[in-house]
C-alpha cells in the first residue's frame, strides 16, 4: 500500500511542478526541496514523476528538456531565509 501511495504522490508532485515551471519559464531547471523530497528520492527519480512532469501535450518536448534536481540539504529553508535577509540588508544600507 505504501508503494502505491508514493507513486501517486510522485505523480501529483510532478504535475504541480510542471505548472510552476511553465508559469515561470524555468528553462534553467526546477529544484524540489522540502522534507518529503529527499526521503522519497527513488520515487522522484522513477518514471512516474518524470512522465507526470512532462505530460502537458504539445509542451512535452520543452518540458522534457528542463533539468529536475532534488535538494537534500538540512535546513534549506533557513539558508534561503538567511540569503534573503542578507540581500535585504545590503539593499537598505
């Protein structure tokens, strides 16, 4: 049962990332981060995620060319927040 749930989750994540990639013209790649991504790396590397990501009809070819990377670092959200704070501080002073 867990394996089937992981496959469904990978498909859902792939479809969601596709919408975001198209909206932002993310030709340089997308990064999947967060607590679940590194734990389910095998499911994300599986064909279900890739097929779900590229399954947008005539957009299949350009979507297939977009690199997909999983961020597996600890506290990646805090690193991003610190970077934004540093940029904000530099801009204000």
